[in-house]
C-alpha cells in the first residue's frame, strides 16, 4: 500500500466514528434537542459492543447490542429533556459524565485486551481495484460504508425529500407552529432523540470493533465532543457531516503517519492535531463574512416546548 | 380563570361575521376553543347541525375550521411551499422542494392568492406572510375561516387585497369570522356583528343597521365612555423647537437608503403626525428621533443643541419617550416579568437606583403605578410579559413611555391591537402631554387618526418628506396622493 493510500484509508477509518456520531446528533438537533451526551453514548456503545463480542464472537451482534443500549439510554435522556423539559445542557453533561464513568467500570475486565471479534473489511467489486483509492476507500468494514454512504444518503432523502422530513425540520424550527398544524411534536422529538442516541452508540461500537479495535478507559478521547462540533461546522446537513468527518479523519491520520514515519514532530503535538482542527473549523467559518441563513442552527434548538406559551 | 362564560355564536354560510370586544373580552379564547387548542368546560360546537367534538387542531381542520392567528404560525426559516405543506395529510409522501413548489403554485392560482412558492417566509412582508397562512388554511378545505385582527399588520393596499380575497371566499358559500378592533373596517366588510364583553356575547346585529357609535357603546358597556379627545390649539409658530432633524440621511447595513434628506421640527405643545404607507422610512425616522439609530448624514438637535453622538440613553434621559412599532421585540423583554418590563426605563435613576444597588421595593411601587396607569388587570406582576395579550403589551409600553416623555413622545402605530376604549385613552393622554408643553410625534397609517388628532401632518415617501401641511383643513385626497409619491 502506498503512503497516500494508507493515509486515506486511515482517514476514512477514523472519520467513520465521527460521521456516525455526527449523524446521530444531527437527528436530535434537527428536531430541536441538543444532546451533549454523545461522548457518554460513544463510551457506553463501545463497552457494550466489546462485552457482547467477548461472549458471542459476532461483531454484528456487538453492534446491535450497542444500538439497543443507545436507544434505551436515549429514551431516558428524551424522557428528561422532552417529557420533563429539564435543561438539555445539564442532562447532556450528566449523560456524558455518567456514561463515561459507567463504561469505565463495566469495561474493566476487557480493558487493554484486543476485541474478541472485529469487523472485517469488505471489498466492493471493481472499485477496489482502482489505484490508490481502491484499497483506501473500498476495502473497508461495513460500518464505514454505512457512516459515509448509506446513512448520509438516507438522512438526506428523509430530511429534504419526504413529507416526514419536512415535519422533522419544522419541529426544530418552530414547534408551536407544528403543534397548531396538528403534528405530534413531543412524540416525534422523543423518537428522534432516542434514534439519534442509538446511532451515536453504534459509533461507539465502530470505535471498539473496527477502528481501535479494543477497549480501554478513555478510548473515546473526546470524539463525542468533536461530533457535536462537527454538526455545527457542517451546517446541519448530512452530506457535509460526512465530508467534515473525513477531514477530521485526515488530520488524525496525518498524525499517525507522522509518528510512523518519524517526521521528527513531537508526538504530543501530533495527538493534539484533531482538537486543534476542531477549534480551527469552528472559528474559521465564524470569521469569514457572514454565515448563510441556510447553515444556521434550528431556531428552537435547545428550547423545551410548552404548549401554553404564546 | 374564567375567560368565556356561556357564549353563543351562530355562523351562517356565505357571511362575514365580525367579532368585537375589548382586549381581554374573551375573543381569542373563544377562537382557541373553536380550533381545538382549548377544551370547553361546558357547552358544545355544532357544524351543519351536528354536534362535533374538536379535540385538537387536526380535528378542527377535518371539521373545516381554519384559523389565521394574529401572530403567524409559520416557520420563518422555511420556504412558502414548505409552510403550506407542513402537517397536511395531502402532502405527497415524496416531498422534495420541486414537488412542493409546483403544488403550491397551482394552489395559489386556484385560490387567487399571489405567493412566491420558493421564497423564505422570513423574507416576506407581513401581508405576504398572511397570504401564505390563508392559502395554507384554504388548501386544507376550510369552510370556516377565522382571522384574528388580520389588518393590524397590513398596509392599506394590502387590506384591500385581503378584503377582496375574503369576499371571494364568502361568495363560494363559506363563512368568515373576523376579529377586529377597527370599527370602520368591520362596518365595511362584515354582514353581521357579535359583540363580546367580559367573556359573554352581549349582542349580535346586522352590520347594515349599525354605526360606529352604537358599536362602541355595546363594546364598552355600561361604563361611561372615555371623554372624546379635545384637540388642543396646536403650537404657535414661535413655540420652542424641542427636537429637530436637519437634512438627515440613513442607510441600513446593506446600503439601502432608509432616510434621505429629512428635515423636521417638533415644537412644544404640538402633535406632529407622520403619514405614509408602512415601509417608507417610518421605522428609521422613529429610531433617529429617539437616538436608537445614528444618521449617516445630517444633524439631530435637542432644544437647539446638536447631539454629537446620539444614543438611546441620552435621549431617554433628555425626556424623549419611544413607543416603537415592534413592541415585543424592541420595547419589551418577553421573558422578563410585567413589573421588570415596567421599570425598564427608570431602573437606573432614583428612587429605584441606589448607587450600584437596586431597591426592589421602590421598583415594585413604580411598576404598580405604571401597571395602574396602563389600566391593566394584572393579578400577578411577576408573570412574563409575553403572556399578556398584544393589546395589553401595547398599553404597558405606552404607559411606561408616557412617564419618561417630559419633552417629546415618539409613538409609532401606538393604537395597533388596542380596543376602542384604550385607543381613546391613549389619544387623550397624547393631547394631555401636548397641553403640558410636550411635543408628540404620531406615526400612523390611518389618515382619519392623523386628521383628527395631529396639528401638522408630514407625509413620508421613500425616505423623504413628501409634504408638510397643517391638519386643519387638510384634504385627505391630497394626502393620499402625497403618500403614493405623486
């Protein structure tokens, strides 16, 4: 494998975690709920997947278990933020700290050991024979294809080409208008917050069964927070999240490459790169002229919905 | 709280039925019951003779009831087409922008309502947004159309368009319920009129036999009607000039001209009317007069002294009160309490301010006085001001600004959303201010109001003063021509 090919391959592999987590966060934010618990969901999903494959030796089973746990935790989060209308910021931080702590405790027996079963690369016929790009992009595991192709395509169609998607976007913009139009605002918010959490937990399974692949305390390394930033950077668009995740993956992969080839850059600086990139990506668009209205946050993001308010 | 108490309302096919009443008479509550947002504690709703249970907005739509609210229920960030199709069972499953825009264009043609399907709602004027709301309701097959103060936000030309659309709708055998405070308008378009007072329907009559005064009596009830405003003598030509603009020009951030060479003098003891179709620079003018907007060119003079760097605080401390056109966004902090909003102009001066501190008891006392002066029946001044009705918000702002206006009161559309009684009270207060030697700037779209209350009328067109004439003996037709730029 050429250097470029391995760089791109690593970029896609590490970007997939962010792409998945970002798409999950996108669903919650599009219906107006800010979920800051992605980091905790990643950890819970990751440890669930590791524990499941240790018993069952099937990566798909591990992924499904992570999705199930993510959905259950998402329902709890939605019950607090959508039904009880608790502060979304506080609940999100609680989910992050609680999720990280719970995952660290549950994951102790598996820490440091390689995953008992991992996702194996699948070759896409013909495309995998392309020079450079073939081995980099089309010799990847199933979650990577889902993260970069299936999910962005599905969400793009859902949000911008269906009646249901119109309703979802409107709920994030103006829930009172939706309520007046007879749309079940609370039920839909609940469902999509839970679904988003399930996808974020699946990103955790991708992290421990395909990317790393093992469990250790702190393996999420702030990726959940980067995913939250990525959604804003991408202007709440599924495709742009995929592209942004690839860019972040590329920064990450550059760090690995520099370390492997010994380019003489301090390793601490290299591991800092993704976080520096996050700050840069957040600051640059804000500095450049004005942000276009199409890329601004849903107007009702973070606000609990009360029917009685005028 | 009891908002509706044994209300009877009968609606015939092919009629426009006006609903009148003071702010808080229970009109909005009644309409919320009809559209399923509230459930009645007693009584029933029958459509075509059959009793129907309306347990939500969707049920109301199925029953053929459509409502256009005073505050539009649109999603500003989305397009007209998306808003029309939101929450509609007939929206196709595949709803890409192209599909929705094509459907919207054909709906607009069918109902004769001109809208731009691909435009973002946030970019539309109030009249255009209202057309989108109406189109949305009509597309769902409404046979009963309820409009809550539909003309409050419209320019006169837009009102004519709206009334034409309503007459067309009535002509197809449908019914319209029109909630309004403007008696002239109601007499012009309604077939029958129901008056509500204190949560009850007190009378229903044919519009043909009614007059402004008979309606006003029904609305106010037994309480004595407020004394008619006594126009003052106006200001003599040598009265001191309190506030003056000299060749003022202003542009917005995009470089579009708002004001262009405006020169105006506000004299002590006069009411200066500003006529003009909305959007011809009224907002910028009221902001320049109150220090909220720094002109790009020209001078602003306070009692003959040029203000070097105008800012709202200097002007407020100099005794210039401001009733802005967008009360909820510019005049009030919606989530703060009624009391806090009431003292918003006076918190920084004694007796409320004490050095760096704030005396909550003094603030409460001032707030109570303002709430009383506004004639508000607010049991708990701690409720957020957004929970007040639009009319009551307006009363609060007017009372607050009257207190600080020791020199000039600048009032942009101050009667919007007010009932007859409150309008009379406000006009009387303006005349009182003028009699005390203040200047009043009254910005309005209603020529009747200006001709009756102003001493001089300046006509604003495209950011310029198109004409300035004494109100006494002014010819409405000439004013109308000036307003349209001729």
